[in-house]
C-alpha cells in the first residue's frame, strides 16, 4: 500500500524521518506553512521560511524519493501580531502560485480573536482570487464551535466546501464537517488529539468518504509514521482495505489533487524534466548506465518498518 | 534575431493556443509593468505553460549560438524558456534588472532558480551578475548548481579565477560532471591543477573513487609530483581512469609526461589516433 501524509512539518524533522517514511511507503507529503514554536518578529523570517518550503525542503524530500508539496498561508497564532500580519499578507501572493503549492494553509482560528478572524477572512479572499483550495487548522480549545465557525465563515466568503479541508477533527466534530460537504482530515498524534485506536473506531463508524488522516508531525512529540502505522492497525482490526487505502492515500490525493499541482503520475511515472530537477543527475562517467531519477522501488517499501 | 525574439518564436511554435495567448498578454503587460506584475507572471509560468522539454531542432540550436555566442538551450524546458523570455521582455536597464532578479531569487522555488541561473548569459550588462552566479555555485541543490555550471557560457566569461576553481572542484565534490562546463580547457590554470591533485590525494586516503574527469584540468599544468600522480593512475587505475591519465599526459607540454605515456603503447596509440577523448570518456558508447 502507498501512503500520503497530507500534513507534516518536515522542516522540523531529520533525514532519519525521511528515510523511515520512504521505507514505510509514503510517496508524497504536504507541508503546511506553520509557526516555528515561537513567534516570528520579522517579515523576512517568513520570506526565508516560505522560500525553504518551495525550495530546499522540496529538494531534501526528493533525495529520499518523496514528493513534497506545501500550502502557504499566515497561521492563526501569528495572525495575532497585526502589524506583522499585514506585511505577511503582502508577500503571500508571491508564493501562492509557485509550483507545488496545493492550497492556502494552514489558516483558521487559534484563540478565535477578532484579529485572527480578520486574517482568516483576508486569506479566504486570496484563495478565491487565486482560485485555490484552503486547508483549515481547527483550534485546540473550544474546538467544536471553532470548527463550525471556520466552515460558516468559509461559506460566507464564497469558498466552496469541496475546496476546503478541515483538519484536526475528532469524534465531536466529524459529523458537522461531513454534513456541510467539507473534507475532514484527522491528525493522529501520540497522547493528544486523535490516537490511532480512536481513528479505527471512527473509520468503522463513518467509513472513508471525504475523510483522510495525517500525522501533523512537527517539532513537538509526534510521529512521522502515524499514517502507515494507523493503516496497519486499521487493517488488523478488520477495516476493509479499500477504506484504509482511501483514508491513507486516495482521498488526500482527491482533495488536494483539485489544485492541479499534485498528481499521482508525479510518483508513478515521473516526467524526465522532474527527474533532472530533483533527483540524482545523469552523471555517466564511471561506465554505469545513466541514472536519471532513480527512486526507491515502491514494491520494496511494502515490506516496511511500520509493517513489521 | 536576439535571444528574446528567438525564445518567443520557439515558444509560439510549441505552445497550445491558450498558453500562447496567456504568454502574449503577460509579455505585453510587462513592457511597462510593475515589479509585482513580473513576479506574478514569472511564478505562474509552470501553471500556464507546463514543463515539457523545449526540444530544439538542430537549426534552432544554431540560431541560439549565432544570437549569443556560447548560448546552448538544448536541454531547456518550456517553463525555463518562458520565464527567461518574460524577464527579457520586461526590458529594463541593468540596475533594475539586477534588483528584480535578486528579489525573484529571494523567493524562488527550485524550478525558478534553475531557470534564472540558466538565463545568466542573456541578461543586460553582463558583469553585474557575478555575485549572483557565485551564490548559485554555493547552493547545496545539485540541479541549481548545474544550472550555473553546465552548458552556460557565463562562468567562463565572468568569474575570476578563485570562483572558477571553486566551481570546478565543487562539481567533482558533489558528484557532478565536468564535460558540460563551457570553457573548461580554456580556463584551466596551475592553481586549479594543484587543488585537484590535493583533492585526489584526499580521496585516495579515504579509499574513495575519483572521477576520471578530474585529470582533464590537471594535464596541461602537470609537473613534478602531479606527474607522479598521473603515473600512479596509469599503473593502478580502472580502465576509464587510465584513459583519463593518458589523455591528461598527452595534453602536457612536459617531456617527462611524454616519457610516462610511452611506457603504455596501447594507450598511447588510442590517444594519438583519437580513438579516445574526453567526450568518449564522458559518454561511453
């Protein structure tokens, strides 16, 4: 089985993680623009961060045969610094249309302050202007009402529910999200939010329609193998393989694939130009056949660390 | 035709109607456009135009070289051609062009960086971009490095010797190749030969392989200890390494080099009869 982790902050992770993810069958990931654990104080820090999301981090991932996409936005925590937020909003358009940017994200509410609301709306307007998808971070505190508010504001701003992924759902929010026609993503965190045992029960109850899972792994206690590990557990507990495949691969691709920036062919049959760009070049001097775009063979990844 | 006109013609011949219309509109807007117009159009290129190969015909390659000496866009893609075209039609003086290019590089994705560096030989007021080129050489992303170093006449024309030598040495260091570097033989120098031999010794000490191409820039300046290094390769190297050592010795004016090579009549004959060259070594049949 192949996996996509549609929410993971690789800038905070090591190459060991990339290696284990590739071995566990993760072929693609999405890195949402986020904060760094402490607030930035300068717009220049955002510029360098976002440049690394479309540059260095993509290159780093490619070296392990993993396709790296990202979302670009001003996160809700840092939106509370209004003076800085204004400057960040000015530079966002320079990144939104870059190659491999699949959505505006992760945006939404944290404390649900008026300033957060202002910049959430401003970014929904940008998504409309640039004809882009939206990836919404739902608040950890006062979660249920914050989730509903996120959706109502998106609809009010004229963004279509099928263009919005609502992330960090739990048992309390999933029904509201599905009823309104949005995509529902679940973060599998060790200890907090959704554990993978709980996810198995959600899959049993709701099936797989318009739902998928992610790790949201970052600089905190988190697990970059959450997606393949949860897949294993779901299979062990008798969830049908087709549902597991949809929750851990297919639906994330359907949702974010709407951007036109993320396509299965990118990893199934990489275009020669991509290979020249991102993978080992065509150095031919030592008498070997040219290596253009060699990736870890997918079949071998099946037999992965997460599966043993 | 100048490079911008050539790029326009090649793109028009290859793009479907909607992409062609988008590019024409973007180009018109840019003739007196703002910085923001330029940044947005340049980033939108992959979404509007795609990334397939430009795939120039032989006569088109000749036109490239005729329009700008040493310009070789034979492995460019459509997005790269379109990005450079848009930069060029925004047609400003060198100072504005450099300021915009620096801004673009600050927020570039990988694909854009590759395009901007490949475009170096086409920008107005050529000496202005030396620091930018050196920055490209400092990158850790191989595709970006090669955009400066390979099939690009800019480094040989503009880089001072220390930067040039760093570029050649770094090519080997990151497992890239030397033969696509424009002006490689012309810019060979004694300091580079010394650096390369030092590097060979490091690799030998670490028990790691050495690219046979390394010896290409050593040959013309090899003497003393360097000749003994080449002798060691002739004696103990792999077949491609021995061929490389023979080619290097043949390019040395030193009689001692000729003497070394004479001890290996077969290699000597292959070199003299042009059966081997740096090109055949790079692309074995």
